[in-house]
C-alpha cells in the first residue's frame, strides 16, 4: 500500500515536471519569436540629420581606394580620414585625397600635380581644390575637416602620378 502511494506520487511529480519543462519551452520559444532581433535603421536619413559626417577612406598598396563614392549632405561639416593601409613609402606608393571643383579637367590637373613633387603632388595653382589631405605613406593617416560644398557631384582623386586612373571617385553632395 505504502509503496504504491510513493509510486503514484513519483508519477505525479514526473508528470508535473514534464509539464513545467514543456511550459518553459513554450515560453522560451515565444520570447525568441516576439523579441525584435535587429533594429532596422535608415542610415541615409540618419546621416542627413547630422551636422557633422565622418568619412573613412582607405588606400592600399595596390593603388586602390576602398570607396568609389562618398555621400554627404549640403551644409554638413565633413570630417574625412584617409588611412594608407599598405606598407609602401610615400615616395613610391603615396596616397592623398583631393576633392576638386566642378568642371576641373582631371587629366590637366594630374599633369600639373605630377610637376610638383615637393608639395606632395599638389599643383602650384590650388584654385581648383576644395579640400585635400597630406600625401601619405604606408601606415599613415590624415584627418581633414571641411564644409560640404553646394549640392552636386564632385570628383575626388589621388594626385600621385599615375594613380588617378584607378584612385578616383564621386563625392555626392545631396
Ligand atoms: Cu595614390
């Protein structure tokens, strides 16, 4: 008699613990499905609201920038950092970022830049330049701050001789 009572108590315990486990499982599953896993944000809208926009541009030993387009908004203060992620010196694989006014003849600009090695391949006439970094070698960085020009599409390039054919892009002011 006593033994069978214990047996039934054990059976009850087993049933209730099974119920508890299945309850827990259901709750856990519900929590997982209901909780938002990722918050969806619109980067473009967020960027447009900021007074300052930070841009990071990298240049490597293969004569490449990692961005072909840069988007900013009219009136923003642009804080642009150029990193030379390679190891080659500025003398053989120098990189800079030069933002040019609309209508600049890139080929002509490059030809003038190539003549002026002592100034980091920046032409003596700088009237077509909106903003620029220093000429960097591997491992170096330069950060510049400037006001975004008026709405439009501008060219940026690396003015080191021969680089702009590969190292150039569009700077879009929206
Ligand atoms: Cu370059």
